C-alpha cells in the first residue's frame, strides 16, 4: 500500500458514513468527507454533531470536525485522495426493486475525480454482484478509465444506529475485492482503522454476507411471529415456551408488530428480485413468505386491539386508543418502513378513535405525520408496540 492510499475520502456523511469517517479520523488519518448536504458539512466542520443519538460520536466530531475530518459538498476537494469509501443509500422502489439512483449519481460524481491507481470501496448494502457489475460500469463510464486502472472492493457497513462507534471498533468487519489485488489493498488500508477485519475471497461474497444477515433476521422474526400467534390459539404462554426452548442450537426471536427500518425489510427483496430475474421463483419462497408474515403483523395487532376495546364498557367508536411509539425501533427517531406508524394509520382507516404518544416526538412531530397526539393518561386503551402490552389507564 502506498502512503497515498492513506489519504481517504468518505462519500456520504449520513447515519452510516459519518460515524465511519469519525472513527477513521480518530485513528490519526486525515479524512475528507463529501456530502451534498451543505448544512451538514458546515455543522461537522464547526465540531457540531448532527446525530446526537449516536453514542460516542459527539466527542469525535468535537475533536476532529473541521480538523482531521473536513467535510465538503464538493467532490473536487477530494481529488487528492486515493482511497474513496462510498456509503450513500440504496432503497427499494414501490415494486421492491433496488433503486440505485442516489448511488449512481454519487459514483458518477466520484468518477469525474477518479485517477489511475485509486481505490474505491463501497459500503452500501447491495444485491450480490453489484460492485463488479453496475457500480464498476458507472465508475468506468464517468471516469473514462478502464476497470483495471483502479482498485475496487466492497465492505458492508454492519453498524446499528445508536451503537455505530462501538460496532465499528469491535464488531467483525468483512472486506472483499473485485480481484485479489483490490481485496489485498483494501484490507491493508482498512487495517489502519478497523481492528476486527476479515478478508473474504471476493466483493460478491462480502455483499452476500450482509444480505444473508438481513434475511436471517427477517425469516426468524417471521417464525417468532407465527409461533406467537399459534401459541395464543393453543393457550400457551409464548414467552415462557420461548425462554425454555432457546439453547445453543435454538434461538427463537421475539415477536413484534413487523419489521421496519432501512435494512431488514429491504434486503430479502434484493435476493427475491435476483431470483425472479433468473425465473427461479421457488428459490425464494421462504424469503417472500417471511416478508408477507412480518408485513401482515399490523393487521393481527389491529384485530387484537379491537378485541381489547370490546372489553371496555363504551361504544367502540368512542374508545380513545393510544399507540405508544410510532418509530420503527424503540429509542431511534426513524420512521422508514415503520410498522408502528403503519399500525396507527391502519386503525385510523378502520374508523377507530386513534391517537399517538411517543417519548421521542413532540405534539407537532406527531401532527406532521397526519396523526393525533394524546397524553397517555387520557386514553382508554394503550398499546405499547415495543413490549406488545395493553394497558387501560385509571381515570
Ligand atoms: N444507518 C444504518 O444504521 C445502516 C446500517 C447498515 C448499513 N447501512 C447502509 O448505509 C447506507 C446509507 O445509509 P445511511 O443511514 O447513512 O443514509 P443517510 O440517509 O443517513 O445518509 C446518506 C447521506 O448521503 C448523502 N448523499 C446523498 N447523495 C449523495 C451524493 N451524490 N454525494 C454525496 N453524498 C450524498 C446525503 O446527503 C446523506 O447525508 C444504507 O443504504 C445501507 O446500505 C446503514
């Protein structure tokens, strides 16, 4: 590895990119962070952390923002770097196909400053084959270079919002190259700031590792949800059964209102769509069924809420129902694919007198989502979607 490859740029300073850029800076390396959000760049350069819920980030931004970590909206400012780490989002569209538009734009901007001998490492979660496929093609097209002129690798981001710094410092991180040389170079560069690093045989394997993890979680949550519903029909306490069933080889997950966020509900679709393109529909029936089971959990909980309402001595339409939490996960102010938000909206569609209370949200935050806020004490029935519990506050 040349010393030059230690001049690193991180493209995308969002929830995933900023903690990574901060950890790299904290290891003593100078980082140029590129993000099209100018206000975010200004904040970072002032040492002002834009993600307060991220444990440990505050100190790092204060120490390195505008110093060892310089944020800029201009790709041109990163021209002298030789390693480019890209971490901008890939979503799925309304047909559940990957939407690469943000990534394509970022790679085209990067291509315009890419030089012979540079290393590009992609971290966004992709369908396996994306790095050596479309991503490489976009870099070639925009840079005018040949593929062999630059090194290309993939290392999935495995953080969790709120715990990103500790994850980057402790959790195993995998890295794989488009070819052996790229893999080796990327491994050497990353070794300077990631302790628990594992080189795998290819970018495609590294891509699959991250997607597999998401599928495992989705399928196992679907299994827990299904067993939970069966237990109720059979008069069995699911939680007691689970506690005693789990051991080294059996890890039943927890039931829920479904699966939200940018990751777990999205990644199974990457594989389902790849199999559909190849007309191997049968290879992904478990993944598809799990998606359906998890998505339909809000219908199950809406029914359970109605059953609880029927125990209250009041007409159904005048019972004030409060959903205690509409973020996709407890403690994280994010709504992407939030099933709890979906549940509140479903109850409203059913004509029920539905309200929301969320400790992370103000009354106007709740109203901005088209929902009504309530002090939980004023509700007739509270449903906590994180603990799956019902409560009737005493009046
Ligand atoms: N957030 C997580 O917990 C998490 C966990 C694991 C993996 N990931 C992966 O990271 C990816 C990014 O997620 P995120 O949470 O950081 O997204 P985010 O929306 O928080 O941040 C994306 C950032 O990219 C910037 N951006 C968009 N287009 C750009 C461009 N053309 N050039 C430069 N910057 C650009 C945006 O301004 C934004 O700051 C996800 O798609 C996922 O694959 C995220």
